[in-house]
C-alpha cells in the first residue's frame, strides 16, 4: 500500500466484494485495513514485514505480542488464512538469520492462540532462489538459498503449510531474449519446452514446476506451492519493451483462467494464486516498473477490462 492517492480502506473492501475477489494479501498489519476487513468474509494472507523479523525472532513474548495485536484482536471476524513471515528474504540480507526463528515463534504463538489448524505459517520466496530451472525437472535451489531453506522446508512439511512463491514470468521474459512473448503470456498454441513425459506451453507452469522439482530434491516433495504474487506491469520501461496495458491484460486474464487447471506436474488441482497488485503504488521505492503493477486506478475504475470469475 505504498501510494499517497489510494482509496480509503473500507472502499477497497467494497471493491473486492463488488468484483467478487475472495482473498487478499496484506504485506503488513495495517490496523485500518484489518478493521475494514471485519465481517467481510475475505480470506487474508497477512505479512510479518522483513523489518519485524529481528524483533519477532528475539523472543517468544515478542511474537506473542505481534500475534495478539494483529491476529487475535481481529480473528473473531477476520478470516486469516496464512501468515507470511518475511517476503523474498535473500541469504545476503542482514536479517536473513532471523527468518526461521521468527517463523517458529509466530507459529508457536498461533498455536497457543488456538488458531493452529486455521492459519498456516509460511514465508514467500521468489524464483531467484532457483539455480537451475530448465527444463523444469532439473529445478534446484541455489546452494546459498539452501542454507536459508533447509530448516524451513521440514518445518512447512511438519505443519502441513504451503511454500509461498512470488512468480513473475515477466521478469524472466524481460531478462532473456530467447523467451517468446507468447510463451510468457499463455498464448503458445503448441509445446515450447519438452521435458518428457511433460510438455510446457507457458513460462508460468515451467517456473512453478521447477520449484516443485527443487522441493522434491530437498525433502519437500509433499508441499503445496501457493503463488503469493504474480502480475505484469503496464508501464515503466523494461529491456524488451513489453510493459503495456494490452500485455498486462492478456497475462492477468489468461492467468486467472489457467490456474483453475493446475500445471503439467500437478494437473487437475487449481493453483492458489494472488495477483500483484490491486493498485499502482506511486510512492514505492525502486525501479519505475515497480509502481505500475496495479489492476485498478485510484478512482477504483479498472485500468483495463478483467474478469475474476
């Protein structure tokens, strides 16, 4: 929610309901947003921001306080689904060493609150954690990411929690001139990547199944992946000039239809997926492109026609 022109939180909740959007990802426990979610029936993925990891990891009491203030105080009429502890934490980050203890402490606090069956505790990685990814069956995590993930994967297995993955074909496409736009936008009519016995017609499935293959190699074969972010920017440049409204509309609309049917490695099972983002974030730090992923304008009109059914 890094914008200074966004609609009031209750109006955003009304927009979710009007457009029949059933789930929301909140990156931090914004109290106004949590208040607006009361009684809405929208299922929520709530983030513990990277800036909170050290404090939450430092003691169980700190984690209990975080859960009391941001989960228990709302849990009677807000439907929490996941707690995402950290977002895209990299091994080189100064706070990386706090990620796993923070996850343990938050999980303990959730269980102590009697919410352990309802709310799953996980963390969100990006597909940069993959070293090898093509063909998908060769998928493996980078050695430096293994240090971070090796304790987390059995923790998720033991708690029957999914791994959250921020998955962006856009960035893979923009950084690799060998990838076709049709393959990135779900428009390829015939297989592009052969990985016998499986065939891949889109980059989303190829990246997703590469993460599944990497999990199988690290004791996480039973885990489900939830795609905690995916999207396509409408502006902001990019090396290959693919940031425009038509490509964003094509990607996101095709994504919504595609995830209903699963991937080649996990066919027939819908892929729980969260589109990034509801609105452009005009004050977000970083590259210009980061400010142009929104589906809606600040006046709540869709930036382009899209159907969430």
